[in-house]
């Protein structure tokens, strides 16, 4: 789970920790505070990307979409 805002990521950590306490997840959860236009992950690190809300708030929408969909190399 990734967001540019540390407060949003920390809120997500708290929320997901509360949920996991009630019913553990089948996979590990990882969190990232980073800019979506310059993600700190290697190419092909993910099989899929799920994005909801906020794309219209990105400073460089084409760069962000490319970052989510195309190899950087």
C-alpha cells in the first residue's frame, strides 16, 4: 500500500492492523511512502496495480500512468 502522505500510510497501517487482529490476512502487507511518479520498486516488481482516486491530483499524470504500467528501462 502506497501513498505520498505519511499520515495516510500510518492511518492505513493502523486500520489494517486492527483488521488483521480480528482475522489474519493470507499474505504479508507492505507499505510505502513515495511519489507515484517515481516509485521505489524495480521494473516488473508487481503483476498488477490497483489504483483508486487521486489520479487527477498528480502533477504529471502521463508519467505516473507510465510508472504504473511500463518498464522504466
